[in-house]
């Protein structure tokens, strides 16, 4: 699997993302600066990392989504490329129009930084297929603007098309109000594009993908990518 | 030519920041504040003099960057 991580001014999870991708793929991820106009040739996966690109000016992800490299990332996605956006990366994907809805200030108005439980809502994606029977996972969140917003029609459509990848859940796997760290509609933590090859999620799977970090529930996401790419090859 | 672009949340979109401001106003003793909605004002200076063209250009700026039209409305105003 050939992967690249896009680095924006203010990205701060780019190296964690590269480590997680590299460990799963057995070859290092390439780092790509936001001012580049083109992606390296032959990529299978592009990842947009967490952080505070451009200081969250205007709206989270708004400036990054208009940077030169994003035109290439949008083209890559439209050609069927796999794109993962985590946290600020999710905000950028929405601002770039690759995913529907919006991400707003947490309902508590507080920055939330802790482990949450997620229910894996679908295995039918290149990001989740390796979760198998492991349908409840522990992954950290760290964000101030992560409340996913969508109108009733969009939520119904996402549900009908099985495009909700993860929901915040309690220990029993139920999407309760108490388990929702930010006020996201329907406890939605991650959504897929129409072709299922773009995923945006607020929680950070790259932060718990190595036993030395205290957990590995994020690792199957990266394994799923490797499997999806090798099946396609 | 100067312009202002007002960006506000659409009706029905929850505004927790506005809600926090409303609470704080109550704490300060301002009574009767039933609701607060907050937004942004973006001031722009343009070199051109054609007002109609400027208005059209500002609307394009708002659509492409200044507002997220999924959750926000915008209003363009030319000042002087």
C-alpha cells in the first residue's frame, strides 16, 4: 500500500498518522506539503491528519480545503482513490465538499480530550472491513469543533445507504446521549462518501494503533486499508 | 470601495456559542434576553468601482469561502 499524509501549517497528528499507515503497510507513508500542486504518482491512500490547520481561522478546515494540494486530493477521490480524514482532516474533507454535512462547535463549548467508545456501524468499507466481530472499539477524541450536523433528510439518506461508519456508544454499544462527547446528530462519529472510499471521522484511530500507546483498537482500520488495496491489486 | 459580508447561522441550526452569550448576559443582570445568535462580519476593500460587479464578486467569495452554506447564510453590503 502506497500512502501519503498531507501536511498543512498547523497539522499536528501528521507523524502519528504516518507511523500508523507505515506500520500497517510495511512501507513508509510519504509526507506531502499543502503547497504542492500534485500528489506523488501511484498512491493508494491519502490521509488528512488532525491538528489546527491555519489556526482554525474562518472555520475549521476552511482555508486548508482551498490550498493547492486539495485540488489534487479531490481529483484523486473522484477517480476512486481512498481518502481518510481524521479530526481536522474530517473538517477539511467536509469543507472541500468530499463529504456532506458540517462540523460545529461542541455543544458543551468545551474542548473534549479523552477516550470514547465507538460502535463500528458497517464493515462494508475499505476502512472498517477488518473489524470483523470487533464491533465496539475504544479510540480517543481531541477536538473543540466536532459536533456533526446534518438535516433529517441527510441523516436518513446516510442511514439508508449504510454510510455511517462509526457512532459514539456506551459500553453496551448503544448510541446514548451520555456517550455522545460533542452533541453530534445521531451520535455520528464518522461518515463515508457515496462510493464508500472517503471516510471522515472525529476520533483518532492512529493514536491507539500500537500496544505501546495503550491500545490497538485503531489498528484494524489501517489493516482494512492494506487488505482493500491488496485485493484490488 | 469597502464592503461588509455578514455571515450568520441559518434558522434551526443550534448555536451553542450564542446560547452561552445569552446565559452570560443574564448573569450580568440584563433581563429579557430571549435568544442570542452570533456570527461574523468580514470587511473587505476592493479596488474596483463597478458596484454591480463588486456585489456579484462578493457573493461568489461568500459562496466559495466566506460562508459554509450548509449551515450559514450570508449578506453582502457595500459601504461607501
